[in-house]
C-alpha cells in the first residue's frame, strides 16, 4: 500500500460516491475502484460498502482510516518540509453544533492566525457528528452543549469513544425572530407565545448513539415545524417569514445584519457548553490560543 493509495482512500471516505472522488482526484473511476479493491485484498476486509445510494465506510474501515489518516498527515509534512522544501502546512479542524459559540471565535482565530501555510476547517453538525469527528481524528477538538438531564448520556458516549470533556460556561437558549415580527416588541417570550407561529429547527436525524435536543428545549409545538440542514436557509426563513427558531445568542452581528433579533425564552434551563478532545493528546499551540478566545471574562 503506497502513500498515494492512502490519499485516494481518504478522499473516497469524504465523498458521497466513487465517481465524485475520482473527479476530485483527476483519475478515471475504474482506476480508483481498482485501487480500493487492491488495498481491500491487501488488508483482508472491506473498507467501503458500495450501493445504489453511494459509498459508505464499514466499521472496520472507520478504524483503519483513522489509523492511516495520522500516518498520511505525518508523511505529507515530511514530504513538504524535506523534499519539496515548502513551509510546514498546519492543519486545524474544529467540529461544532449549530448556533455554536465556537463559530464566532473561528472568525477571530483566522484573523489572528499567522501561519504561512495552513488548512483550517470548521465542521458543523449534530451532537453525534461532533463526537464522531473527534473520535475518528477528523477534528482536533469539538464543541458540545447539553442540559443537566442529558449530561449522563453524553458523558457515557464520550467515555466509550475515549474522549475528554472540558467545560467553558453555562448559557440559556433564546428565541430568534425577525425585527418586525409581531412578538419582537416583547423582551421575553413563553412557549405558549410561540405556538401561533411556525418553528424552524435543524434536522439532526435519528442516526447515532447520541440524538439530543441541542437547543435544550423539548416538547415545543409541532403543528407547523420547518426542518432545515444549513444555517443560510434558517436565516432566510427567519428574515422572510413569521417563523421563529430556538437557538443560542451567538454571532449577534450576523443576526443583526440579517434583520434577526434575540429574545429571552421563559422557563428554560441553562445548557453546559464545553469542548472535547481525544484522551492523552496534546493540542497545537494555535488551537490552545483559539480555546482562550472562548473563555468567559
């Protein structure tokens, strides 16, 4: 198995199909398929499952790719530094839930980053996605929030994946709605106030061992519920309709720019915010600086 073949496998794992991976790698699809089959014969198990819906990584494949990913990254550094004589490329990858405190800090992190050569990734998803990213090594750290009631479930999953949790602060969920919304004149809102309007929320799916109400609020009205998968559509719905959303009061400048205001939500409990990493790993200095940006004053 060559370093080039390892790079091919890692690219396939990030794509929905082998054909898409082949396009990104600028190779013929049959050639890429041949590489996958050759490596699978070499290791003695299937790394990918191929079907009509695309390609997925097997359970053994996840472990295998996690192991070779670190080797590949180290070899890339050596190749770049000693063979190609290029500045060492730093890789930063952070995973976070929607409405995350870490999103705003990521912008400041990039503004202050002084590395001459780097790749920085900000991955957004649900609780299970964040945990999976850090456990598999796709992200160096991940950011989570959960209620006191949900904490035992999250802690158990983190132990299973050999991940450590570090608390940052506690904060309460709030209501997001457009500036001229009928409810915008009030400083605080109850759950009953929201029943007359559509409720927009992220679609977290049902997969994974951890599936939580990440805004910390359950049993809100469901007569008119709109599910979205990305923040741009959520902002567009809030600014163009009378829909409301329950989220966190982060990135206020972005919300204000889109005509969205923040109102307190009555009768909710605070959420614990924190970050996770693999046990027994040492964070990069730049990542530690990033975490300092998140610490409450």
